[in-house]
């Protein structure tokens, strides 16, 4: 949701005083697909509560579901409800008016005194709603720009990490920590497997979940979790967790592992074979913006480059003991002493 500022509170107070209302309330969508009180302006008791309303629930929910305005000048709480006051306080409200916001949400006013809201009032409220929609959109653009700046700064740190950190264990620990800090995910992990193996290993975690003092766990590739699915199919997984469907376990059904809602799993490939998976997981549903997805993909490519460097370093250490160093310059080719067959790639 966009970050709102003091000017938005001032605008909502203007809405309340324009209609001589007791309260003016702005609802905006949250990450779960419901709507929360983003801002409110109230003239004393009763006070607006910080609540979440599902589409279709009460008068506000009706507006959110049908995207149509509502005017009720003789409010009877025996047949409906507002949802943003304490249940005991709702009986004090005698009139209600609300309209939907084009970008998603609703703007509502109510009165504890007898009122007769008219169609002209409804049109004016709708103009306020359109203005607030522009404010919310501008706030969203500013938030996107700030996210982009933060991601670029973190990508610069990640790109320099390999040169500063030659040891794999230290590199992975720092990489996972920076990924968690950059994205806000509670859990970040990296898992690896060898070609032809039937299991994979959780190599590192930003917070201990599976790795213990006894070592790193080996889990079956046929476990049914998201990580094993990425290993088998060589494609990423992006799940926001906002569709209401049951979450798929990250590592299969394991005791002590929470049901993560928002998940990103990215394959790490070497020689066109998936040898690792970067996992980012959150306990609550959240939107996965294009900026976030791009950041995670680029960061994963840095990890792949580091692993490639480690692989090449290992190959050099393996080959150098068998190499002959000629320190006296170039040597004439002698077919009688040349190898009978070229060296294979494995050598």
C-alpha cells in the first residue's frame, strides 16, 4: 500500500468538515486482498477503529465489492453495520454516505446527527475520492522510486561481495543476510544438490530453521516442497500468498517449519544444470513487485557467478599439479615426445 502523508490527513479533515460529518474514513487495499482503515478524521467520540474489512461485509464491504456509491439517511443497525466502530458505538450513527475509489478502496462519511445526504453530496464526495486516488497514486510512484534506489544500492554491495570475501562460508552468510535486509523477507536460504543425486542440502540460512549443531540436513528431491520442485523443473517460483489457496510447504512437510505465504525460489545453474536454489519466504502474504523480482533475479546471478569462480578455482587446483612449467622460454615441438593422444576435458 502507498505511504500517505500529513497532507492526506488534512484532506480527510476537509472532507469531514465539508459534509459536517462526525467521521471521514479512507479504506485502501492491503496485501491480503481485504481493505484497512488507511486514514480517518473524527470529531470526538466515538472513535474510528483500525480494522480490516472484507469485500461484501457491511455497508463499506458492499461498496468495495460492487464499486457503487451508497447513501443511507436513516441508518438501522439492526439490518446492517459499518464495521469501523466498536459494536456498542455504531448505534450512535444516524446517516452514512460512501463511494469507491477508482484505484481501489472507499471514502466514507457518517453523522451522529440527523442528516439527509443528497445526490449532489454524493457527486462532491466522488470528486474528493478521485483527488485522493491521485494522491495515493503519486505516493505509490514515490514509494516505487525509493524501493528502486534501495535495491540498486544493495546490488552494488552484493556485486562487490565476491571480491571482498574469498571464503564460501563467509560469503554465503553475508549474502543471505543482505538478501533478507534488502527484501524484508523473514527467511532466506540456499540449497544445493549434485547432478544425479536424489537429495539436496540446505547449505545456509539467514536465521536457523533446519541447520543445527549436528549439521546440514539432506532432504529428498521427491519431497513435494517448492524447493524440490524448482530443482526438478529448472524454473523459478513466485507466490504472493494472497489468493487464499493453501500454501505449498517450502521443503515439504517438516516439523517446526512454518507455513510461509509469500515465496520466491530461484534456480542457480551451472553448465545448464540446476545445482542450487535461492529461497526467500515470508510469513504473511505480500505483493511481489517487478522491482523486487528483478532485484532477486540479479542478486541470484551474482551468487551463480561466485559459484562459477569457486568451480574454476577448484579445477585449476586439480590441474596445476599435473602441469609442466617451462621456465626457459618457448620449447621446440618434438613429435617423438609429444603425447600420443590429447588430454580429455576431465583431465
